[in-house]
C-alpha cells in the first residue's frame, strides 16, 4: 500500500501535527507500507534531510492560508500514483487542494473518450482541529467567525466527501461532532496514535539537560514541555505554582524549605508577547524567580534527560487533542498531572497513571497539591502505572497496526 500524507508544513518547530506524521509514517513503514509526504515547505529546509521518507516540498507558501497553485497541479499529476491519501489538519489550502484535484480528476474520468482510472481513497485526520474549544475561546472570536464562514464555503466539502475521518481517540471523535453543521462524514474511525519508545536513560542525557537548565543543580522538579502558549495553560500553571510555593516554601518553623519542588517550563514561545508576559511575572516574584526555570526548546538528549529526571510531568492545557509530550512522559515512566481537556485523560485516569483536574486555577493547584501529598510509595506506584499505560495504549506498533487495519478494511 502506497500512502501519501498531505500537510502544510513539516517543520518540527510547528509541533504536534508534523511530529505525529513522522510517528505514523515510521509505524506504517515498519509494517511494510510505503509513505511519502507532500507539503509547502521550502525544499532547501535543513530538517527535510533528517527524514527517512520522501517529502515533495513545493513551498514556501508565505501567506496565512498556505495557498500555492503548485500543490494542486502536483496533486492532479500524481494523485493516481497512490493507494491512500491522508490529509493532516484543516483550515489550510493543501487540504482543499486535495478536494479540488480529486474533483478535476473525476471530471476527466467521466469525460467522453477518457481512459478510466482508480482514484485513491481520501482520509482526513483533523488532529483536534474540529475541537469546539477553537470556536468558544474568548481570544478566538474573530477566528471563530472566520472558521464558520470557511466551513460553510469549503471545509464541509472536504469533510463530508472524504472516505473517512481518522481520530486519535474517542474523545476527539465525539468533540468533532459539536461545532459545525452540516457534519456528515461517511465514516469515523478511531485509530489512536503512538509514540516511539524513548531511548534508555544515560548519564549523557542528564548532562545535556543540566547544561540547558542552569540553576537547577540537584533539585527535584516538575516538568512542563510544550509551546509556551495561552492554550497550554502556562499562566494557570505559574499562578497555581506560585500559590503552592506560598504554602510550602517554608517549613512549620518558618525556615526555608530546601527540598521544594522546582518547576521547569521547557519549549518554544518565550519570545512571544505571551511568553514575555509569563517571564516577566516570574522575574517580578522572588519566590518564583528562584524556583522556575526556562531552558527553552529541548531536543534529543536534553529532552530525554528532562523527562527522565523529573518527578512528574504537568500540562494544564485548555485543549489538547492527544498530547505527544504527555505520552512521552508516560513512556519514561513518569506520572502525568493534566487537565481534563487533554483528550486522552480517560485512558490515564483508568490506568491510574496520573492526576486529572479542571483547566482552571483551582484545578491546576489541586493537581499539584494532590501530587505533593502522595506518599513516596504511591508516587512510585503511579510511575509504574505510567509505563503500563503507555504499553497498553500508546506504542507506535499498536497504533500503526490499527491504522493499517482501518485503511485495509475501508477498502472492502
């Protein structure tokens, strides 16, 4: 089976979708399936050389809609070379280009004297982009109006004419049914998503992380790894942690608590207006300044060193379709402290692999307090459950098998 993945960009700095595509491709390739990508990346981009699969980079497309006439022409010329096409993400021109290319090919196929051919099946993987959060968030009012208009004119055609929609979990599937109408996809398939098993922990990983996180020294810490963005609830995390510090920075005798859990906030985005606001809040509070660290974006050994060295992972996100970093933490045997807006929270709760709270200041403070109040034995049991939950739900092999099975069954 030859699969074409369609996406606007594959730059790793863009986060979850391109990372998910790379994981999906690796898993499917291990099962013998052939995978290629078409995107609007600059073909000179350095990151493309690090991939084991072929990317047809037709960009750059430097405009908000990722519009490019080249991708539609390329799809018309090449679509018939593939058995399956998976559109990753929505609201950008590449997904519409697939719809247009298929429409034009069907017209040609039905024209008098044309040679009949078999079009590939078209699948859409929204990656959480149909979540009602994006229509309800106060900071997205104008974008919500734009998306409503865009849905009525374009997006509903892509969704309702696809052969099936692919979801990472039941929660995502159920939420996708809420914000837009008409919503009538022929099929909704839950295929899950996997994450590669992390490399074994090494001394080099800890050294790499420590070199990026000056001031941590030997302190224990809770880890946040994601974009520093309003959606991720970083402001809630800072406020909740500050409140928690006020209660725990001194012992019952009023002496400084030298074993206080620090907070490491790692990821891109500190240079944005939101990131600068977060950083300023920390700098303006001596208690926070001494206990919150911003090592920036962590990759390779430094990232794994951060995961393996933490006591627990935390993500109080307002919306998280899957949460690759959450699953990476589980894979490292680390309990996860997350909001109930992370769509895989039920699997984590059922597996007793973490603590779940609401995406509010009160909810975020509560999960920090609950973790701190656990006995050492219970924390260790939760760490064991984290690894078990990863093995039961989120390995790359099991997710790839579900994807390939779904694509094959849908061919019948």
